[in-house]
């Protein structure tokens, strides 16, 4: 009896092994090759649909104009006489707020949302998962390219207007890198919001309008709410719902982690006003009563908590969009 069981089990394993080698594995290889090939084709086609030289140039001009206005303001130093690190710090001081608020903020989120919503909404309607995921990737890649080019172009323009010294541009790279890493976070958040809204609303216009609304609420409306409510903002813990505060908190986290810009009231005042990350009180050494430079943080949230919370929210929104489409596929 034992020999029969062993033989039977051996035959089963042998049959499964043959099936695996002759059918399952070849099928997996064929399927993966075709899926990746089709995905690459769709991404390329979608990228071409989004991309046009005229559109890119106009978008870059709009994205860059506000930071350039800040950087062309006269500085009280001669850039030909100071060190590259000193020059890079001054340029970073000029760029840090407009880069957060405009280049990677209000304009960037609106461009990503309005570019992605029509493309994603098309596939949500048709119920094709492969096309949807491919177009999501294409929108993300487009956003990466846009942020990378705009950040480093703005950095070079800033250096060019001040001195044209390549060493000063090299010293500015840690700051530009912090901006780019932050742009990836913003991109993930707002492409996920786009995916979720596109799965809810039948019209792409509705999703685009809501994304624009969220951008305005985050970067403008809560600034007004924070200003008008005064101490009640903290008393009633409105910061829990203030996306602008959390985005500012994450931005400062990346800047501090890369040691990209030293603390200074000159740029922190803008963040205190617009995001609420800083208070209007200077950092004082309690033992020696010395001003340590910069403003004190409000510390409503630890920066890493703001980062993790909104990564989680973005992941859940992305999952929601995918599952919504999956249900439509099943129902069809």
C-alpha cells in the first residue's frame, strides 16, 4: 500500500512538473512579455498625447516665472567675490518659497490634475485595467520630467542671472535635489487623487475642477482661514485638515534632511505665513539667551508623520480608483 501511495504521489508530482514546464511557465513568460510590451506601447502613445513642444514651453514659462521674479531681486552682495556655497545659499533663499508655493505647488498640481484626469477618465469609462495603469504611469513619468526640467532650469537661470558661475550651480544641487524629491511626493499624491476622482465622476471636467479646487484650498484658502481664525486655528486643531500645512511640513522635512538650506527668518517667514509650519517667534537658546537663527516650528505634527499619513492616503486613493475600475470590469 505504501509503495502504491509513493508511486501515485510521484506520478502526480511528475505530471505537475511536466505541466509546469510545458504549459504554465511558457504561458507566464508569454503573458509577461506581452503585457510589458503592450504597457510600454501605451505609455509611449499616452506620453506623446500629453507632450507637445509648444505645451511644454508654455508650461515651463508659467512654472518658472514666479521664482525668477524672486531671484532677480537685487542681493546686497557681489556674487563674484563670495564663495560658491554662500552664493548658492542666497539663491536658495530667494527660490525656496516660490518653488514650494508656485513651481511645485499651485501650478504644478493643477497641470498634473488637468493633464491626467481626461486620460485616466477615458479608461475608467471603458473599463480596461491595463490601459488605465499604463496611462497612470505615463502621467507620472510626464510629471517627473516636468518637475526635473523646471527645477534645474530655474536653478540655472538663478545662477546665470547672478553670476553664471558653474561652481555656484553645483553648490545649489542639494537644494534642487530636495525640490525634486518633494515633487515626487506631490506627484504621487495628486495623480492618486486624479485616479480616485476619475473613477467617481463620469466627466473628466468634474475631476479636473475638483483637483483645481483642492489645490486652491491647500495653497490659498487655508492661509486665509489660518489668518482669520488666529489662535482658534490651534485651539480647534484645524491643522488636522490643513493639507497646505502638511505639504509645507513635508517640504521642510526634505530640506532639513538633505541640509539643503540653513535656517533663516528671511525664508521661514513666508512658510509661517502661508503654511503655518513656523510660528513668528525666533529660536532662542534658553541657557545663553542667544538667537540661534530662524523661527520656531509650531510642531502640530512631526514632519515624518505628515509624510507617512499623506503617502498612506495617496496609496488608499490609488487603490480605491483601481478597485472601482475592477468592479466595473466584473460587472461588464
